[in-house]
């Protein structure tokens, strides 16, 4: 069964900590994405990557960075966590033909920054 | 701004009833997709309808698309308690990238 795996379901971090959220896919997909989901705001795109070492900013990149050193792995980094980054983080992947097949999502990481 | 906006924000029905959710979007599209999210989990792709299609069926799901009105609807027939979830529409806004609406929260009471 193909899947996107996010390393943690729940995380609690302190303000100012550097936080790494990991995402791995086993579908040989070229594209990977990080969204955050907040009540009433839906899903907002943080960053995406269309190839190894390639990245592009989404709608809300401030306070985040990403790394894609291998095709299967896409990491989201919070350089200095703040309480307004408390959210559900969703990783997704797609092949080149996103128009035909859409995204495959991970189960999400619920991050709480205290 | 949201590319896809679902309506209503929340819907509560009895088991066996039909549930209809609507989605409006702003720009031209190649296709529109619907996703489902169980509480606290990731989204799951349900169905895709292309811009040249007007209606599509998959099991108890029926999706319609009206490109002239920039709107789509998702109908779930004979709903079950297990259909309780949030439903999102999504459109491709630029190459590789999809934008999602805020979703409709469906509650099906047994």
C-alpha cells in the first residue's frame, strides 16, 4: 500500500526551539508539499518541492524552511518555533500528473508550541 | 484568498439521508477534486472531475461541475455514520500546486 509517512503524530515543543518535521513517501513521486491546517482557514501551502534540492515558497513561508536532499524525503524546519505556529501540519506528494491523480497525504503532525 | 470555497461550512443529517456540499472557485480549471478528512487525520482523494465533464459517479458519490458558474457539488447518497468527516474541494492553481477550500464538516447521526 503506497503511503506518505510523517514521523510524528503529536509534538510538543518550546518557544524558540528548532523543530524538524519529517515526511517520507514511497511512491517515487517528484512533487512534495507542506501545508498547515487551522480551524476556519483550511489548508495553506507553506512550501513545495518539484525535484531533489528544488523548493518553492507557498502562500505562508515566513518562519519556515525546507530541505529535500533525497527524492523520498521532504523536511519542514521551524527555525525558532513560536506559539502562532501551533497547528496541524500535513505533508503530501504527487507525481508529475497531479492533474490526473491528485495528492496523497500523510496522517498529519499536530504541533503544539508552548 | 481561497480558490475553492465550500458551502455550507457545517452540515448535520440523519443516517440514510443525502448530503450535498457545494464548492465555488475563482479561476479557470482543468479539473476539480474532492477530498475527505476524518477527524485529526490526513486528506484522502475521493474523486476528480475534468473541466469537460458535467457529472461523475463513484459508488455513493456524485459530483457535478458547472464551469460557467465556477461551481461544483458533491452529493453523498444514503449517508452512513462512517461518512462523518470534513470534505474539501481543490483545484490546480499553478503547475503541481493545488489550493483547498476551508471544507464542509459533515455529521451523520445514527
